[in-house]
């Protein structure tokens, strides 16, 4: 009888631990989704208000105006910031909480810019779409964390993609893409260690 009671208590404790672990993973996954700093979730630009990130936005604007944005070949490109009426900081809470050097912005023409330290990049194609989630993960097992984005894009034909940006090389790699015309979608999840795309570890998909 005592052994049965002990067994039941142990099972209940195990179930409780599993539930807490699942809840913690779910919270981490939710934190990787792109929110604005004032707490608004990602939604059409005309439906939201900018956050309190004026200082960071001013830095991005200044760097883009003076230097332009840098491509994967190390070349800089001019961007006409005088045409931008509004910037939006859409960095996910997870990235904001785990690094001070990386932030993601979109302008009112749906162009996305990644600010890494003092350099601006355009690693993710989001024209006609949105960056849904942004997180950090060592995808290529080089010991450094890459910036992983789950994003939509396309005008007319709409796509969903998962891509990662290698901060050390400036290169972007698309891991998976689906066209949403036929109702296809991607199952994205982040557990605090790696990203899963349709249940598969992104580190295996990128090889």
C-alpha cells in the first residue's frame, strides 16, 4: 500500500514537472514573436502606434542616412531615409532580453532593417509581408548565435519562410519556404535552444 502511494505521488510530481517545463517552453516560444515595445502584437502598420524606442530609431535613421545598409558582399547601398515618415521597432521580447546589439525595424513602406551594433543590414525579404518571429539560435554550429526569422512576403503570391542571418559573415540563408496560395503553412516553434520548422530541428534542415 505504501509503495503504491509513493508511486502515485512520484507520478504526480513528474506530471507537474512536465507541465511546468511545457509551460516554460511555451512562454519562451511566445517571447520570440515580434511585439512592439509598448506591448502591441504584430498587426498592420496603420493599426499600431510606435513604441518608446525613439533613441534606437534615431540611431538607425542616422546610420542609414550617413552609411546606407550593408549587403552580404560588404557593399553599402543608399537608402532614402527622407522618404520615411515612420519607423517601427518590431524586435521580439526574446531578442531584446538576450542581446543589446540586435534590433529589427520596419518602415512605413514595409522594408525591414536589422541593426547590429553600428551596422544596418536588410537580411530578410518581407516586401508585402511581415516578420512574424525573431530569435537567436546557433544554426550552423559555429559557436555563435544566428538571427532566425519567421517571415511572410510576396505581392500577389504570398509566401512564408524561415531564414537565418549569420552576423559574422552578413549572409542570409533561407531554410524553408511555402506558398500560402493553397493554404499551406509552416509550423514554427522555439524552445529556448533551437528552432523547429514543421517539427524538424533547423540545424538539420540547414545542412
